[in-house]
C-alpha cells in the first residue's frame, strides 16, 4: 500500500440504516483489509486515530447494492458470446465485455451481483460460466463483483417462457445428470443461483439432489405454471426463492393461490421451513404498484429488488437487433419484443427500483435499502460479509443523497461508491470513468 494512502478511514456526520430507521452514526473502514472496523474498539482499546476523516454532511451510507438478476447492460449481454464462440478471440472479447460491464455497473451503487444467463444451449454455458463465476478477487479497480452466475433456465415451462427461446427449454428428467449435461459438471462451481419450474418432470427430485450434492447452490422457482401444492413441495425439497414474483407464472386465483401463495403460508407439516425470498422488478412496467405493495405487506422480510436489466440498459431509446433475427424495442425502462410486444427484461437501474418500492409500499428508506442489501445477501448466504455495515463485513459502501421531491417522492442519488475500502466512484469528481483513490 502506498504511504500516501490512508489505511483507516472514518466517515462522520452521516446516517446509517439500523433496523427500520436511519440513525446518526460514524463508520470506520480499513483500506488495507477492505473491511469495516469497530470504531469504538480502535479509539478506546488500541488508541489509534483514523488516517482520514470524511464529513458526509448528513448523507446516508448504505451497504453496496446487490442485484441477483441482471442479464447485462451497456451493450453487454451475458448470454451472447461474440462471433460463433469457437475462437479464442471470441472468448477474449466476451471477457473484456464483462470486465467493462463491472466498471460501469459499480457506478450505479451495485457492488455485487449475479450475472444472469437466460436459457441457452450447453455450448454457451460451457464458455460463459467460467467467466461469470465468483470473482474471487479483492481488487477494487475491477468494479462490481460477481457472487456467482444465475442460470435462469433452460429448465422452464414452455407456456411461461417469456422472452426465453422455447426451442432450448428442457425438463430435468434425469435429475442432476440433466444439469451436469446442460451446464457441464465442472462448471457447477461457477453457479450460485438456479431458476427452474418445479412442475417439470424430475424438478422436485432435482431440487432435493442439488441441496445435498451442491450446498452452495440456491434454487429459485419461476417461469412456471405450478400450483400452490407443487410450489410448496419445491420449498420442502430445498427451493428458497421465487424469481421475479408474478411475472411469467400462473396468477393468483382464489381457489389456487399458485406460487404467490407461498408468501402467506406457514408450513404446518414442516414448521422449520421458512417462507421463500422473492424477486420484484419494480420498474413501473413489470408490476402494478399495488401488486408490489401486496407482496411486501404479506412477506416484508423476503422482498428483493432486481433490475432484470438487459444489454440495452444505459443505451438510447430505439429498435435493436437481438438474436436469430429478433428485434427489441427500448422505450425508457421498458423493453419489448418487436414481434409480439412481450416484455424482454428491463432497462432500469437499481436506484429507480428502490425509489419506486419506497413510494409504492410506504416502507421508508431504511426498509427499502434492506431489499437491495441485507435481504439479497441473506438469500445468497453471504450476509455478514455483504449487505451489512458491521465489523468484519466487506467495506462495500454507497454514499447516498436521499431527498424528498415534489409530491413527497423520495429521490436516491448515488454520490460515491466504495469497494473493499477504496473509493471507486464519485459523482462530482469522477463522471468520466472508474477511478480508485481518495
């Protein structure tokens, strides 16, 4: 570490999320270890002062945001290998695209994420997964950090395929063998999250086998016509999350609550089983505000905001070529397939989802922040390292300007982003690119 670089940094005059409130507090971090420190212990036990004190002028400090469902942005699509993927140069270009994406994404406050692959053929997973797997680096100059890939398919319902290519969808009839054939057994280490439809032949058995054979896996259910009973069976087998709740699934019916019914259920047969987490695309297009409020009111501790962003996020409105001659129309945050008007993911940023969630649910800023920090970290099993501002956690931080706009709507602006104890983005000083320093 350079002699000029401060090792211990103290943020003062700031608000920190604590339970469901924002409370005045100082925050101490180490640029050397990249961890959050115990300021009281440093002051009173070791009697060491900070190398640098930063007065944040009353702004809010949040853990770095976590997006568990993002398909790409800034012209990068995780599901598309340049060229035909057969040349080394194709893979090099793909890897460069992911690295460029990481440096852009971190500017939005997302410091960790699960790069999401839509339903593909085995050869795409073979090449993409090693690049999209957990970053395993503590280099802040690399930008946002992958926590492991999210494979959204191809084990999905053909009737609820959304924009997924129906021709590549399949059922896990052979259990783990089907997954190993699709993703390749040696690539399973790179996957953190898997979305499948629980009603498919072999799906429930596959979920149970995954829980036993690959404990690092998180299984989510989605793109599904499952009944409530089948959905409950999947949770009993080990599924712990629902992918983009309400979207691409059978709707709530008074005689069949479907997947949504899991949010209101206490499993009397297995009371130790917790209600699942669930993703919400709060972009103003995928879900009605009241729908979001109903879900958040029913099971507030399970709500996770996701962008479901596609490669056109961060680009100008227009009509863009996609795959196999298909075209996508971008209008604001809305993406649709030109051929049939179906939604094709989103072009929203996480701060917009957060603002919408706060307005629609009345949750308040602190509770809203949970849905982009603490709750996704708990779902992924990384809480305590990510998603929290406590001693020993990674010093991945957002400095937020939170203010009221006309009509009482809360506006959230990312002023600074810190990764592993280093400032990597400053809205005022560094609008042109990623930079590490103070």
